[in-house]
C-alpha cells in the first residue's frame, strides 16, 4: 500500500494537483514492474472520489492507462459502496445483520446496509482529506474548527438517514479503511501496524472518543509518535475521526467491528462473478 494523497486540494480547486498526479503515477509504475515480475496477466484499476470530482481527471487517467495497459474504471459512489459492502461482509454471518458498512475515504464516505446482500447505499462528500482541508486549518485544530467540522458531518448524516432509512435499523456497525483501522491500531497500542490484530477488532464508542480527544489536541508531529498510527496519516486522521465519532453519535452505536476486508476485496470478488 502507498499513500499518495491524490485528492489533495480537489475540494477547493475542483482539480487534481499535478504533484499528486505525479506521485500516484510513480506508484503505478512501481506496481507495473511488480506485476511484470510476477507474470500478472489480468489487471483491474478503480478510481474513486478524487477522480470523480476533478475536472482534469484525464490528466491522471490517461497516463495511468498507458502505464497499466488497462483503462481505469471510474467508480460511481453507488458502485464504490457496493464493492465495500461485498468485501466487508463476505466473512460475516448474514444472521447477525443487517450491517451498516461505513467506508471513510479521503474525499467521500460510503454507507451501505444489508445482510446477505446490499439493500440500500449512499455516498456522501465527507472524508478525512476533504474535512481536514476545509475546516482543520490550525495545528492542532481549534475547538471551533472541530465543532464546525462535526456540524457539517452531522448534516450529511441527516441525508444518509433520509436516503438510506434502513441505516437506522442496522444491528451492527462495520467500519472500513485507513481512518478506522488506524484508530483501532492506536487503541490497541500496536508498536507496528498489524492488520491481523486490527481485523475484526471491536472498537467501542468510548475508545474512539478517547482517541479523538487525544489526537485532536496534539500537533501533527506529536501525533506521529502514537503507536499504531501511520505517520503519513497524521495530518488527516483528525478529519477522519470527526466522521467516525459523528457516526457513533448520530446512529447510537456503542461499538464498531473493524474490518481490513474492504473495497479492494469486493473488487476482486466481482472478478469471479
């Protein structure tokens, strides 16, 4: 995994940053070399929120096609939610559902509800990068910045309830992606990130709130020293936590089942159909 921050500045400018494009293309070249080494014959690439929102997305998608030899799929928010749900619930017992699967990304968050199959979903424009760039200007963020950030997330969660009413009936909250897995790793106190320890870890609301209070009052440099936190996420983790704690508060969940199985697993599974 490589964090390239492709969505940097997209919310403000509506365009992909040239340096972010270059960083991401460099990683794709690295992946292409690895695939060639291992004799990979089938490739699938999916682009999500940052590319959906950017007017200059072809500046990235065109060169990516040349590097990989396939045209990247620009996933809709609905398709993204479906893949996340499929990946996250594949190992779960439908009898324990319905599940509310929440995938907190950089620019968007997907909400998907169902038991054996997906029943309702929505993608909303809140994510760790988007909320950080929009509201959390100071280091550490000011109290009013955190309050304003949480207030906007709450407004989007009202939209989720209106468009996905089954979300209020879910028996279990399943959380995906870097914000949630890193919060779990910090709560566990892992000396190094270990997905086998975080996968299906039960993160309580109280623990999430505690990590939120800790990280939101630290500078970015101090945050990097928290065991379990990827240093590359230190600048956006509080923005992601605003989304996470707002979901806990808004829906009344007392715990979240952390899943390392996510959209990537769902995309792979779809190839087997």
